[in-house]
C-alpha cells in the first residue's frame, strides 16, 4: 500500500507535544507500516507545514519574545530551527519518499472556490487521490474527503 502521512501525524511522531496516546499510536503505526514494507510518502507542503508548526510550538514555550519573528531570529529560535532541520534531514527524509504535484492554474482556481477548506488539505487530498494513496491523518477536516483514510482519531469515523 502507498501511505501518505499528514503533517499532524509527523508532528506526533517526530516532535511530541504531550499528546501521549496519539504520539504512541502513530509511532506504532509508522513502525508497523515500515515492517509491512508499505511505501510511505510526504510532500513539500507537509514538510513546510511541519517545520513551521514545530517552530511555533517552540515559540510558545518562551515568554520573553513578544512576536514570533523576534523568536525566529533569536538564538533560541535558531537553535530550535537547527534541531527541527536535523530531525527533518536525519529522520523524516530518511523514512519517506517525496510525492508532490505541480498544480496548473485551473486546478488552483478550483481549490480556491472550495469554501471552508484549508488549501493545503485540498492539495494533499488531490495528491492522494491522483496517486491512489491512503492518507494517514489525525485531522477531522478530512472526514468527508474522497480518499481512503487511516487514523487514530475516532472523530474521522
């Protein structure tokens, strides 16, 4: 099976934030999918979202930075970003293949017409649909997506 990992699952696995049940279950899922020799995928969108989210998680730990940009350019922010990049390079990129899509103008315009939908979620759904991939996600926004899902989130089923 071809499995596409959503950003939230990557964060549970590689940048734990005290959501113990999800972190444990998704880490087990990753190990099991690897043992079963499934093909595992992410996209540039997922990597970008993960990096930005992880850095914002670190920012919230500090009270001495009024603005996110101040944190990002500080020593603490650079250290956090170095740690994040190390995990992306050494762990994430070594565990997944990259599957992306070049959207044409018409496809982008169609995505923009979707009300109440996150454009990155729509892009991920499109990648999965076009490549017959199953999406592993914790995001209940995918509940009505027209793709197959795997999840530890009961709200999706």
